[in-house]
């Protein structure tokens, strides 16, 4: 369990590590369907692939927001760090007002329920993009994934849908990151001339900064994800934003720099 606390102006934030999954090299290398596996292997080099899950917690004026929920009690061994991380900050699951779901991949939503089926964040309302809801209702129907269909239909009344630019809480707005999924989105935290942009699954491994055109195997629309990746990284560099990635090495925070046409990741120390 690791927790990294920071403030953006007067907004309290924390990055909570859900866990770090072991990523075997061969399966990481196989995740870039339009790339030559030998090139991916060379890009990874001697580095360990990152399997971290970094969740953003924000307290804006007393509204407590958790962006994604990780695996919670139901994940593989080594997960569940977010619940322990919140406890270490004196925050009970019942204190979370808003669960913001960036997208509906399992490593972002599985922790909505506890092992006994009860709600992990019993007082929260859930916020996401309509396109995300629509994509997964259709996909789960096509796959006869009754567990997810039942769970999400049962929670429908707790959901509200937002669009890019909408304010979730004072100083916390929605950023469109479409491509990885149809409603993939992040949050921009802004206060007192300070910014934090949570770009979630804009990329998954640090070597992708050198290979922005590589599709990722779990992208809903790989070509659109490439456009979004380029546009968003450009913004991060132009505006010198503190940037958070869900899957880079904990805490996943740093700056995106650009030298000529080349982007580079500068993690915080
Ligand atoms: Zn993910």
C-alpha cells in the first residue's frame, strides 16, 4: 500500500496505489498489435514493465471524489491497496461522495462491490460518460456477461453522465480521452493557477512515449487512441501540466516534455 499526498492550490489530492501486478514480458510485448514484437522487446529493453494501478483521490471543498476503484476486495493477490490507503488517510469508504469512472475495464471498476456483493462505496454516486455506459452495455450483452449487466443495471439510478468540460466538483472538470474506450475520460484538477491532469490509460508503459502510434491491444479504437494520445501529450507539454498516469510506476506523476518531435516522460522524484 502506497499513498502519495499532494495539493493543487487549496484542493487536497492523493494518489493511492491499488497494487502492482506482475507483468510478464512476453504478454506485455504481445499487447501492441500493429507493432513488430521485436521492436516492442527492444523498446522495453532491460526495464521491468509497469503493472502499477494508481488511483486519484480528490477532496474539493469537502466533496470527496475517487477516480476509479481498482479491484477492491475481489482482485488478484496484492491488490486492495486503495481501501487501505483511504483508511490511512482517515477516510472511510462511506465518506466517498463521488466515484468517477474513467472507463469500464475490469482493473478500473471491479472494486465497486465487496466480496460479499455489498457496495464498496455505499454513499457514492457514480459519474462517467454516456458513451462509456453505452459501449459496455452493448459489449456485455453481446458477450452474455450477466454479472456486469446485472450489477450495472442495478446501479443505474446512482449514475449520472457528463461530457468534456463539465465540472464534477469545484475545480474538477472532465477531459475527453476517447479511443482507449468510447467514453474514456480523465479529470483536470485546477486551483490557484495550479493544474493536475489525470490522463488514466492514455498509455500503459513508459516506452510508449517513443512509439505513440503503437495501438494497444485493449483499445476500442486504436487509431482514435493514437490521435487522442498525441493531442493530449502535446497539451501536457505545452501547458507544463503535472500529469498522472494510471499504469506507470507509482505514483505515476510527472511532466511530459517535448524536444522537437520527441516526447519524454519526467517522473517526479
Ligand atoms: Zn487500465
